[in-house]
């Protein structure tokens, strides 16, 4: 079985797509997407995922436990997405460091491309990948959101 549910967050409507017993896609929807698709059908899985996202946004959840599945992407992209899950809460890695971690030290641009295609942003923390020297570069939902997520993570570690 598959479906989706849309929830309201401080970042706008979030759509959670699920297949069988795992979340397979998360994205911020536009108003026109919402008007076209509606709200979907919430399930215990999507409710739990949204609850964890809300606790994460509040700075009280550091690790997601909802089941996820990668149903898209190349084997390389899936390897990168799995590596992103290893970046600790409140920490960052450069694209070069991720390339090194997946055993492809010269594939820095390919790491950026895989990051850009991440179907589960936030749950798979591509926002924790920064440019060399810590530069805030590239994020599907904008550098401001990336900066806000990282700032929230870093501040909640101090508290």
C-alpha cells in the first residue's frame, strides 16, 4: 500500500509519502501542489513522523526513528544518502568529507548532485553538508532554511 499525508509546519505544508511501512519522500509543498493533491490520508506512520519532525524543529529530538526507504536514486546516490545519516546531530561535514566517507574522494560534485536529489530532507540530513571552509551552499529549500536548521541543532546542543 502507498499514500501520503500533508501536515502544517513552521516551514509550510510538509507532504510525507509512504510505501508499505516506510516513509519514502518528504517535501515542502507549494500552494498549487496542495490544491491539486489535497491533504492525503494520515496514518499512524505519517502521524508519528510528523510528531518526530515537530519535536526535531523544537530542538528536543536529535535522532529520527521512523522507518524510511529509498525507492529512487542510483546505487551511488543511495550510498551517499546512507552516509548522510551518519553525520551527527549539530555537526557538519564538507562535500569532500562525504566523498571521502563513501570511498570516492574525487566525486565531490557527484556528492552535491546526490544531496540535491535527496528524497527525505531533514530525515536524511543533507542540510548538514557544507562547502569547504563551512560555506553555506546549496539546499533544496534555500540556504536560509539550511542555516536555520543547523543553528537550531547547534543551539539545542548547548541547552
